[in-house]
C-alpha cells in the first residue's frame, strides 16, 4: 500500500491500524538542534484522543472508547533537542473491542471505506476499518505538533487556530478564540456550542450522527510560502486536509461565494503602510494566498466534515459469500463511535496545516536567503 507519506523536505510517514498493536510514524527533515517538547506533543494528542470533553462537560459528540494515546519517542530526539535524524514514535492501542466488528467480516458498512478497500486490495482489516480508521489521525497530530515546534523556532509569531464553525446545522454567531477550549464542540461561541451539543445528543439518542464545518485561521504567516504551478500553498493545504478521511470539501477565503461576486467585489485591494515597507490588504477574499503563494495576510480556509457513517440505525448494504458473490442484506452497526467528528478533527486540521507550512517553509529557505 502506497500513499502513507506526505511532504518533501519535512516528510511524515504514518503506520498502524485502529485495532492493531500500535499506531506510529517517522518524521524526516527536522533540522538538528531544535528544542522538541514531548509534553506538548502529548498535550496535542490529548486534545484529539477519544472520550475527551472540555472542562469535564458532557460531550455528546465523542466515542466512549478510552485510549491513553501515550506517545513513545523511539529515535531522533536527544536531551530534548532534535538530532537531525529521523524521529520515530509509537502510540499503542489499549482499548480495542475487536469483537464489536465480527459481523463485518463479509458485510460492508455504508459510508465507510470497507467496499472500496476490498475492491482495490481484495482483502481488508474489518476491525474498525483498519488503515482507513480515523484513529490513524493520532499519528498526524503527533507529527503536526513537531512541525508546529519547528515553525515556532523560526517563526515565533505564527499561530494556527482551527475551530468548529457549524455542527448539526447550527452555526456560531461570534468568534471568540478564548472560548474554543471551554466547550465540547471546540467552537469560539459557548452559546452556539451548547445548542450544537443539545442537537447532537438528540441525534445520538435516535441512533444518528451529524457533520459540520471547521474553519482554520493562520496568523503571522510570512509572504512567500508556496511554490509555483503544482506545489501551490493552497493546493498542498488542500491535499493535506482532504487526506483526512471525514473531510469532503475545502474553500479558501471567500471560497464558493466568490462565484457570485464581481471582480471589483472579490479583488483584495491594497494600500501601502505609512513607512512604505509593507503592503496592507483591505479585504481577505483570497484567504491570504495569491498565485499559490502566501501574501502576508492571514491564511483562512473552511472545511466540510461529513456526518459520522457509523450510525445505530438499520441500513441497506451488501455482503460477500464464500463463493465471492455479493447479495443484499441489512446491517445495524454496533460498537463505540463518535456522533460528530468536529471537536476531534479540529486538532487534526491544525496538524496537517502545520506539516504543510513547515514543509513549504523549509523549501523556501532552500531557494532564498
């Protein structure tokens, strides 16, 4: 199976399955001598791990599966600093209930990768989806925190903030970043988050699930990140974010709304700063990216997250006989599953953003002083 590696200079390779012994990864390209704080890597993993809720509040969105997600650094860091060699790490699985998936050995869950994996490989790990499971994102979050610390070393002003903008059909009405970690949805609006949580709990009781929209804003980005033609900044961010299993769409700046604007409305007009050393944009419809290269404005994008496909309602699907023939059947999924992925996918989107920006920053250093 190819497709497990992302990046050029800052490169991550992940491994592991949802119900295997462990997940993990290898990070290449970290310059030597950079302080890497393992407690911050663990803190990032704690934000993503299952069973979490802000401040001990009830979180209707998340699975009951409990995992410590304790990281084990295997190589590449000595006395708290990067050695310039490959950083290897592992996160052990400790709470697998593989028996919950025994009825899926020959039956394919609607909305999951079960059927496409089988049609591609002729064989699959049906325990929680194997490699296609959202649990794979734990390795991304660990690698993303390393990328963030590398960026912080060179660009201390950079800040990546993702948050739930909409979930279960309910949107935020304000954006207060101080409230993101105060509610179960990781929304910058505690009042809207309470309504989202209430709706998601209603869906959970009915055996259903919800989707939503995650927004991400990156401040302190220098101009010049991104390469021409095929490796544009927005193209690579889209690659990284769309590689997250539940993500079905991405838009930058005004996004699809730009289709209904005129050129005079959509163009981000410019003015020089008072000292003439900087260009200021009057709007940010481009999302901080022009021609695939960062303009110096905030990078802003939004991501569509699909409803969790594992629902506790009977669904129509197919099963495979021992003779290799498909037949119609009905399926009711069992086990422990998220109801809305938004709060747990927030740190994953931040991680893939950090990995992409770190890779492009190192590429930029290679072509200009």
